[in-house]
C-alpha cells in the first residue's frame, strides 16, 4: 500500500500515550485531550520530467482539551513527535477556544514529505 502524509502523521502521534487521534473532526462529545488532523495544501513537486518520487502535503494538527495548560503540553508533545518523524513545523501554534464545546485548542501546520 502506498505511503501518505496521513500515515506519517498518525504513526508519529500514536507515540503519545493516551492521545486520541481523529481525521478531520472528532466525534460529538469526545473528551480531550485529542488531536484532529487534515490536509490543508502542500507543494506541487511535478517537474518537466513528470511526477517526482517524493510528494509533499501540508497537514494541520489541532489539539483539544479541557484546559489551556493541557492543550499546550499536548501540542508540545505532538510537535516533538512530528519533528522526530521529519515533519517540518510551519510557523508557530495558534491558540483558540470553542465556546460550544468548552474546549481549548491549538493548531499548527506541518510540511510532510513522503514517498507514495
């Protein structure tokens, strides 16, 4: 089976004990801490010779939990795990709060290179 940026991200995040991981959105009522991830772009690597054997995907990681401190700590752990998996952070984490769920969030994009 071909490799993908999603596989790289999930494998890296699975190294964080007890962390729940969901593509795109978490189920309604999910308790934190958890992470959602989604593809949000990337670099086109096709050249004049055709498709390259290396692809790129920009992946957004969103951490959610009940406190700002726990969210910050979980994002730090996620960032470390993804950097160790050769993910490249793009910028710095952005904080947020969801009034509907009463959860604190943090999001950060990573550039992920992989061989399909």
